[in-house]
C-alpha cells in the first residue's frame, strides 16, 4: 500500500471558520492531488501539485487554497468554510515517468461537515 | 475536454456469478490510460486494474478483467466468480498520457455493485 495518510479523518466545523486538511506521503512522489467526493458526482479535482511550491487549480478550486512546502506534505485550506464544502476529501499521489508509476494512489479520506 | 460515463448507477450480481460494469469515454487523444477503482464501505479508493491505450491486450488481475474497445471508446470491467467482498462502488477513470495537468484523472460517477449471497 502506498504510504499516504490524511489528517484529520473526521472534522465538524461551523460556517465561516478556517479549516486545513493535511496529506502526508512517505513515497517521495512528485505529484499530489486533492479531490472531493459528493454523491452523484464521483471524484472531482480541487488542486494538484507537481513539485514543492508548484501547484495548479483543478475543476472545483473556488473557495480552496493549497500549499506544498515539503515534498511529503500537501495542505488544503478552506479559508472560510461553507455548507457547500461538506464533503469527503481525498488526497492522492503518483510518481513521474510512464507505466505503473503514472497510477494515482489514494489516501483514506477525510469526512468534513460544515454546519 | 475528456469525459467518462458510467451508465449503470447500480448493479446486482449473485455470489459466484459474473458481472460486467460499463464505462465509455470521450477523447480525441491516442495516448492515454484507463483505470477501475473500487470503493468499499470503508471509503478507501483501491486500484483494481489499469489499461494502457497503446496495448491491444486486455488487462487482467485475477478475477478482474477488462474489455477495452479503443475504437468504440469503451472500457468495461468483468468480475468473475463474484464474492461478497466485491460489493462496493466502482469508478472508471481516464488520464491523458501527457504530463502536467494532462495527467490528472477524470472520473465517472460510479456504479454501486451489490452481491447477493
């Protein structure tokens, strides 16, 4: 199993509060991703990183920011949480190159509830 | 833009029987990868099988195999000898063979598979 952890695993917060989710990997992979999963939508990409301090937006990036100051950590921040951001958040990683290293492996997910 | 469609929101299979989950995709690219991920009630996303578009041979992993029809842009998953532990949500995903943002996964909406004892 790929060494990916997410913290916290569950969080309940109130509208308007800041929230930071952490993804930590032990694989030294270059690429890291944040997705959200909602019923009827599958997984949708929020932001991704292709190296330390190198990030870019995904399909549903509004209301989210990310940072990557170390290879192993990728942080997702909700500056002011809203109820529409209630979701399950997944981190994923992949290596570079072709073949199996192109495969993304996922963390265990974080369930976030915004009241 | 690429899209992935899973037309079966739910499916059911009897234990020990065979079931096929459908997936179609739309792309103008020739170099890409396709994946099936399984998500059991534990919520963990687990890679089931992957297929490189340049390979004509269909991928297999034990009881799981795919029927990859490149011209038809179809990528179905066959589960043989279904087991109770196969009950899960299954997601089909596409990624371009290129680097950068072209390498991001595009997911279908999923098929929920139930296995009856």
